[in-house]
């Protein structure tokens, strides 16, 4: 009987530990340079100190002077465009991106890659029609790139105390029923 109670308790603890959400941060970004400007938000998960794997981009847009504005539609998978690795460095020692950069798609079908080279701070590379092999708009040096860590994602909703009490009494009732069954 003690063994069954111990197994139930271990299963409960394992279940609570397993449902803990992964820690993710939100970064707001803006950039400006040449004919381009843009703003939006990155979701990132810290993979090592000051290094984040960007898993989503949302709620933003990119404007190309004379060509219009297009909303950001989503992140481009790693190595999906211009060899992107979707890695962000924050706080940066001067550069937020590496040579591979972070790529995202726009509603108009274009893909954008924000990256850094050894010769300049920040560039944007926009492939027309969203095709990595399509004609590229010339690389443009970005004059201003600003990135802020807005903090972790809001935690998942926490059950109210009444729900936790109900769960606790259900577990105790189940344990009591098991105990009676094994005694009989």
C-alpha cells in the first residue's frame, strides 16, 4: 500500500515538473537605413548566456521607401533564406546579429534577413517574391538598429486556489479509494 501511495506522489510531482513552460523572452526591434525601415517583436529562448534562438517574429512591418509597407507574417526556418541561423546576441557587445542573421517573411511574399558583416554594422537583404534564389535588392547598410529586451513572456495562467483545492481533494479521494480496494 505504501508503495502505491509513493508511486502516486512521484507521478504527481513528475507531472507538475513536466508542465513547467520553457523560459522565453520578448525583444522589440526597430531598424532604419537606405530605403528601409521596420519594427516588430522577436520571441527568443536563451540557449547560452546572452545568446538567444529566435523562434517567432510578430506584430511588425517593413517599409521600403517608394514601394510601400508590408506586415511581418512570420519567421523563416533556419537555413531557409540566405543561410540564416536566427540567432540573436543580447546584450550585444555592439552587434545583435551574426553573419547568418535572422530572417522573416512579409505579407507581400518577400523575405528579409537582418545580419552583420565584418565591414559594417547591420544590413538588410530583401529577396523579391520570397524566393531565396530570386533577384536580390542590393544590400543596404542600416543606420539605426535598436533592440530592447521587453522581458519574459507572461506566464501561463495559474489556476485559482479553488481549482487547486478540488484537484487536491480528488487526488486524496483516489488514494483513499485505492487504499480501501487493496485492504478488502
